[in-house]
C-alpha cells in the first residue's frame, strides 16, 4: 500500500496538532502530500432553521458559507503556526457537514490513502479513550486511519509511540488502544 496523500482532520486542538506532527513526519519520509481538513459542524443549524423568529433575519446558507470560509483561513493559519519542514507539501481545506461523515467523504473524493486524527479533540473528556469523531471515522473509513494518542509527545518520537491501525481494527491494536485502568468497557 502506498501513502501518497494523507488527510489530517483538525479541530485546532492540541491532539490534532500532535496528529499533524505525526502526519508531517510520515509525509516527509514517504514523500506524500498532506491535506489538512476542518469540518464546520452544521448539525446545530438544523434546529436554527426551524426557529420562525429567525426566518427572514438570518440567512443560514450564507452563515454556513462564511463559517466555511473562515475555517479555511483558520486551517491556513494553523498550518503556518505549525512550522512544518519546508519539504512537506500541505494544503488547507474546509468543508461543512457532520464531521466524521465529511472527513470520510473527503478522503474518498480527494483520494487520500490514509487519515490521521487525534484520539481526542477539543472536548477531550479524559474519561473517554476516543472522541466520537475519531471513533466514527475509524469505524467507517475505507482507508486506514492512524490515531495519535495523548501520550505522543512529538514528531520525532519512536514509531512505536503512536497507534497505527487499519480502519476498524484501530481500537484493538497499538498502545493508544489500551483502555485506561478503570475505564468503562467500550461498546
Ligand atoms: N470538525 C472537525 N473537523 C476535522 N477534524 C476533526 C473535527 N473534529 C475532530 N476532528 C479530528 O478528530 C480528532 C478527535 O476529535 P473528537 O471530536 O473525536 O474528540 P473530542 O472532541 O474529544 O470528543 P467529542 O467531539 O466526541 O466530544 C481530533 O483530534 C481531530 O483530529
Ligand atoms: Mg470533538
């Protein structure tokens, strides 16, 4: 299997930054390109669309479009701040939708060979091993998913410190997949 294009999902969190660092290290070694994607979560807007007081006052379509535009600029900035090695080619992409579904769909459309995510994101509830976005992407992606856990400290750490996994096998392989002591069983 060749990894020519690597999709990195970001919610601009610390775990996503670690995922980017790992993906950049891989990209440099494999001469792969990075596509860094932020999905604007549009689920809350279904509710807003049903509020009669908003009708005629708020153009939800325009709102989402500007959120998406802003997300794209934010990814650009986030990428610039990450100061990846110059040989790593990375582009910023923003999309709208349900995050996990949109990540998987983007991987298909952009023909990514690998998806890299943090095991957690902005909510980062420490009792949870996997955030819901990471969980759903691992379960539904047609391409392998590499998840970078909270103990990973940097791009140059030994390869064994990240949990690499092929799609649905993610939660049962690698160090990041081991449940913490006292964690409830994962469904
Ligand atoms: N909106 C998004 N767009 C792109 N990538 C995302 C998005 N949200 C999360 N991710 C990716 O998924 C990883 C895991 O985030 P996830 O949202 O699953 O965890 P969480 O925020 O801790 O939990 P939850 O969202 O379920 O409360 C992040 O590190 C990031 O790589
Ligand atoms: Mg989240």
